C-alpha cells in the first residue's frame, strides 16, 4: 500500500488510495517535536482490510524517523495505540 504524506504549515495528512477508494489520517503540528492525530477516515469499502492500521503504523514510523511524539486525539488511533504497547516510545 502506498501512503503519501501531504504536509502544510500547521499540519497535514497521511493518505492512501486502495482499490479506487480513499483513506486518510489527519494531524496538526503542535510544535516541531509534537503532532496531534485528530482524525482517521477510511472508506466503507475498505473497512476490515487493514488500511486504518497501515495509516497508524505509518504515522508511528514517521514519528520515530522524525524524532517527534504523537498525541492521539483520534479515537481510532488512540485505540490502536492501546493495542500496541510497542508504540509507547512515540505516543504521549
């Protein structure tokens, strides 16, 4: 799955298109070392196919590579972070 990062001045999103359907995870940048993941949207046609999980893992990998932390306001991401204690190095 190809996930692209689209970043603006105050935030951005991780976006994917799978089987012609879109999915995204949006975030705002609170500081150079802190992002707030605030929303995940996955098309109904993609539910149950691991697309949301792939977006969440991409966000974690990006945080590790960039040296920043994540505040999980998005209920989906927050639930994923609770299921993955190995993410605690980047999840606040």
